[in-house]
C-alpha cells in the first residue's frame, strides 16, 4: 500500500468566550493493493470521548476505475467494547477492491495538550505528500524537535495573525519491521511543546522544574494521624529495626506486591492512604503514595524517577517535554538500585527492563530550614549487568556399562535475576502438579523422552529472590542421546543443554536489535566415560566467538574441555554484556548467538580405547 496524501493540522486558539481550545485535522488518501491491506483498513476509527467533540468528518472510496463512492452517515458506526465499556466510532468502508483509494478526513475539538506531544509520521509503508502544520495565537511560541531522520520544522514568516510552523515532505519512505527492533521508537516523529508566552513574558513553560515541585507536593504530603498508625502497624509486621536498609526495602516491596491488589480505577479512595492500608486495594497513584510514605517512615533515602518505555519512546535528555514523563520508578542512591511501584510482577532490584538503559527525571527531596521541596535532574538509568541475570547448568552424565546407549543424568539448573523473576517470587503459590510440571519441564528441555527419576527445588522461598538463586535438581534416565555405530557410540553431548536459538538474517539489518536484558549462561557438563572407551574428536568441543570493544569482551561464547583419566569436564559459557545491538555489530551478535546452536550439534565419537 501507499499513502498518496497525509495532512495533519494542530491549531491552538482562544474561542469567543476566551477559553483555550485545540482543534485537530487528519486527512488521508491511502492506495490499497492487497486483500490483507483492504482487511486492515475496512474500518477507520474516529476520536470519540467525553473530552473531545467530532466537528466534521467525510470519507469516500475511489475505485481503480475512477468511480467515487461517498460514505454517508449510515456508514459511520458506533460500537462498544464489552470488556472496557468504552464506545468508539468508525468509518465502515464498502466497495473496496485491489487498487482502490480510501480517503477520509475529520476535525476534532479536544482538550488542549501543549506541554509535550510526540507525533509519529513514519509507518511501514511509503508515503507521498506528508504535511504537518501547527498554528497558535501570536503570543504563544511553540518549540519543536524532530527525530530519526525527520527534517526540522520550519516557521512560516509570512503568517501575520497567528504563528504557524510547518513540515512538508514529498516522500517519506516506509520503515520495515525487524525482529526484536524497537519499532515504535525507531519511526520518524516530532515532539512539540509550548515554550513561551510573549504577552506575560514567561518562558520555559514546559520545563521540568515545575514538574518536580508538583510531583513532590502531591506524593510527599504528611499522612493523617490514622494513616500514620496504619503505616506503623505495616512496618511492625514487615521489617525489624536491626534489618539492613536493603532488607527493609525488599521486605516492604515483597509484602505490597504479594498482598495488595492493583486496580485500574481512578477513584479517590484508591489514592487515600487510610483506605489503601485498610483494604489493600490501590491504583497506580495510590501505590506510589504508599511506597513514599513507608520509605519516609523508615527514613530510607530515595528519589522518584519518571521515564519512558525506551522501546516506544527514548527519553530525550536535552529536550524537556512532558510526553517523556510516563513511567515511575523509585531510586535508592546509596544502593544504586531501583524498584517499580506500579509493576506488580517485578521485585526490588529488578525494575521493568524497558525503563532502564534510558534517561529519566530524578526528583529528590531538599530542605532549606523548615521548607521542603522537590528538585529534578535528568540522569541515566543504568541497566543491570550480565552477572545479575544468570542461567546456570551443571550436568553430570554417566553411561550404563551394560547398555552404553543409556545414560543417567543429573541436572542442576539455577536461575537468578530476570530469569528467576517470573516464578521465584511465587513459588509458595505453585503446588501439586503445577509445581512438578515446572521441574519436569526443565528436564524435558534436554529431550522430551527423558524419564524423570527424582526432583527437588533448593532455595525456593520467595523471600530469597534477589538474594540467592533458585535451583532445580533433577535425576533422569534417557536413551535419546547415544546411538551405536558399529563398535563406536555417538554421544550427542550438545543436546543435553537443550535446544538453542539459531538466528537467520536474509537482509542487511537496518534497525537496532534490543535484548530484554544483559545476561550470562554458565554450563558445565561432567562426563564419566564408559570403561574401555575414549573420545576421538574432543577438539570439536572448542568454540570461541567474541565481540570486543575497547578491550572489553561484550559478547562471547566459549566452550572448551579438560580431561583427567576417564572424566571429561566441558565448559560452555555465554555472555551478553550489552542489550542494544546496533546494525553495525549485528553479525558479531548473530555469530555469538549461533555458537550455542553450533554447540548444540556437537556429537562426540566414543571408540574403543585399545
């Protein structure tokens, strides 16, 4: 498909009653050349909410023969989402066939949003004649910044009665999607914000200084007498005075996330500390209030951090705009650690990965005499290093002397960090068959046909998450890894670590690849050879692929062995010490990823020693 025309207009103005308004126009003409695209665009959704008003709208279909089919009001339908209860309107296009053009426009009057708005122009298809215009009263000066190759906005110097900025593109190439790419963040877009009011001579109207004060004033209010008593009771049941700061933080976080319910409602009762502590139900805002109140009571130094999901929008440290202030973290300066107050599936020390490796606005409390306030500073949010998220295997393999094609295998597999977070904090809730199936599932990653003999979990207490790894120990028997070939045996040693990803890339990579987190894999395979046999091809074990920058090994896969008597010890370690892979090093990354798949294919040849 192709866009033949896309025009967007945003206009801020004062109405006759002197109220400040925003009008938005969208006009598109789209050429559709496939059944899939016709299916995708047979409905075009219109703005429909209590805070906006649809002023005008029209739509039509132009067939490939040139016939024009205008949509009347009967083709503007209203539907309701049964789950959310939200209503919406849409154009229902008919008569669309391959080669048709659908064209529509609408004008919306909405509540003004001028402190920072990101507007994306690029999609995954080519566009012609793309225009963006912003108008404002002559005293209100807006500031703009463009991203990902988009030209700068241009001020219209001929406009007299109002200010006008514009961007006009004859062609805008589509951005193809790629696996694990931050697609939304990579599209060309612009950000606009109100910067000055010439009439009042005020500037920096969208700066973070006022934001920091407002955030502080809202979340750092003094709790009521009853709330203080409830906070004290909560603390008494959670942390000991003798506990370390980190233990106290971890205890508070674990208890909130294991016993409180997060609601999406915006009700005032869900933001009230008394109600929250009594009923253990809160919304996102209320949870932040709760964390702040508890941390202040415990006299634990902390800062509120506001940032973006970097896969959708990278925080710009040099352009202050409120559209970058979306997601909350709490930072502990002495420990250099974070927690997410709103993501109930995370735990202290392991915030949502998309909020790290990014910049954010850090707001800390400052005091001048009895006066307290919040000061904001943009700083970098470091992601966790690879040694904080580890998948470790120790595998002991023995051969049945009576039947060498049969193995007894002991697997010890432990997880820390982001690898452990999906289950370690909830192990007390996983019982019976569900519990057994987790362990059996890990055993069967080696091969579906292994026979589980014995299994146990070590250090499964949810309170140990972030302190000790959770370890699964399984004893299995299997005849899936060895085949007889004459007087030799073929031992598929690489398969005991489980199937590994093999990455293919037909086209040259154009977008960065984003891994969720930095990580390490440690694998040790201890093999006791059957009496009277040796390995003919031990050198096949040796693999060494690394990417080094400035003397630091950032990506690596290394496998090697040692041997003593009839015992072979194989090490196959893998490290990813960066999580953003630029196109320039993608092939290095792919080589390291595929090294594990290459190891997976290693077969050792056991032959008679004589």
